[in-house]
């Protein structure tokens, strides 16, 4: 008898969307799926400033989240920290408009 | 600086690198681009690594050979911290290795001091100088040294993040900061923190503090020199540049409107146009009189 899957938390849902969004935005530079979401994960991907800025702008569009200057540097360097930050800000994932 | 422009910035090291080994065993990262024409060497500074120049020199690469490199202890270069004068010898070593007998030098901010010293030490190797946002003046550089000390104090107190927060609103102009918003700030901060270690920044700032302020080093430069600055530059003014040009042997001043300390970031077209016109005028033997910038200089284009 299988047990029902544990529902994902809001933070986990945001993280899933962030990974999908990043794979969409940076498809031309990523070598494969984004599987590493630990501390420093974004930095380890070696994104250029081009891709990082595109990703930040895409997050604003996707989540209705507005970045501000006071965001801790660890938030911009890691997908999981970014998910926690966005989730804590209380913004709900918007329906995706991607193909 | 428009957001659209920012999105085209690329600071990544992507395998196009080459390394030059200096006599003391340091390794300098460099890139040589462009099909042909006069050699223009882009001398990086504390917050501008060699790869950044790709973004601001696409037009120049069409008819110039462009050499950019990371200073020792910067970006992808390594090496032991040294006196500031070592940067001059590093540049000579790199040019020798690449067989470049004569070059135009483009310095920015602190690296204009490297260009100044190189032009004095090896005048036969310098076709001309473009000094962008130079922090010196006929009065000496006490202001520049006080600024460098405050940057070092910020680095010691709060690390690279604190240093970035201090320099960001200084080096970029009012217009660029307003238009870039938080997205540009955060993206550039992240790249700055990823590329520059605290040890590298500390070494570079300490070396810059050791740079000599002697005004006579300006008066003895023989090479044609263009003093180029944004009109929103925190480190100099048009009157200071005019006074500097007065004491130099063969210098002209050009001001680019609506940008700060790094015109190549904020007005890359105007920057490249100024460098190209300067090189052409020197090659044709018409520099400097009278040096006139285009009527549309610095406008959004």
C-alpha cells in the first residue's frame, strides 16, 4: 500500500518554479538540468552578469516580487536561499506564461 | 546606462584565457582581440576586470587590436602582492612577451597611474594615452589617497560587500543608478563578490596607496594624452582636467555627458568614439589642436 506524497511547502513550490525559470532563462548556457540547490548553487553555475540580471528580472515578472538593495548577498547566490526569501515575502507563484 | 545595455554585460571567464608568466612567477590573465590596426592596451583597475572590456569595445575591435589583462592579484591573475611600481613592470613584461613594440594605453581610475608611470619609464613603447577618470591633479593626489584609505577601511570593516556598497554610488552616475534600479545593483554586486576576493582587493588598494603623487610625472610625459571623463565623475572635474592638461606637454580634455567615473559602462558608444578619434588623430599627426568633441557627445545614442 503506497502512502500519499507529502504536499510540498510553499518554499519548496517556489524553489521548483525558480529552478524551472532558471532552466528557461539560461537554457543556452546551462549544460543540463539544475539539480544543485544548496548554498552557493547559483554562483557555482557560473552565470554571467547577463544571465543573472535576466534571471532577477524574470523572477520579478514571474512572482510579482520586487527586489530591493538590502537583499543579503547569500540570497542572490543560492536558489534555496532565494526561494526562502521570496516565500517569506509572501508572494505566491503566478501561473507560468512560459511555453 | 540603460537596463537594455546592462543585460549585454558579460564579465565571465569562459575559456578564452591565456596566461603570461612574469619573472617573479606571477601569472597574468590576458585577452588579445581584434583583427588588426593599432594596438590599444586596456589597463584594468580594481573594480574592472579584463573580461569587462569585451562589453565596451566591440566597435573598437573592428579596426584596432585590443589587449586587456588582469592586474596581479585581480580576477584570474595571481601573484604576490608588490609595490605599485610592479604593475609597470608587469605591463612591460606582457608587451614584451606578446611582441608588442608600441601601443596606446587606456587607463581608468587608479590604473591611469600605471599608464602615467609606464609612459615615463618606457616612452618609446607608448603611442598615446587615454586616461579615463584620472584621480590626479596639478595639486597632487591627497584626495585620491584619502578616498583609497576610506575604501580600505570599508573593506577591513565589512569585507567586499561593504566596499562594493561604498563604491557603487560613487563610480556610477546619477542617471545610471536611477535607470539600473535594484536589479542592476544586485547583479553587479554578485559578480563583484564572485570575481574579487577580499585578499585581492586589499592587496590592490594597498598597492594603490603606495603609488607616488609626484606632479612632475605628469609634466614629463611625452606621449599624446587624452584626459577623458564623465561629467558626473566623483573623482575629478572639468576644471581639474583642464588644469592638468595645461601642465602636460601634449594633452586634451574631453567630457562625456550624463555619466560618472566609468564612461565605458554608461556611455560605451561615446567612449569608443573618443578613443577611436584620438588614435586616428595621433596616427594622422593632427593631435591635439584644436581637440573638439562631436556636438552630440554624451547624448543618448
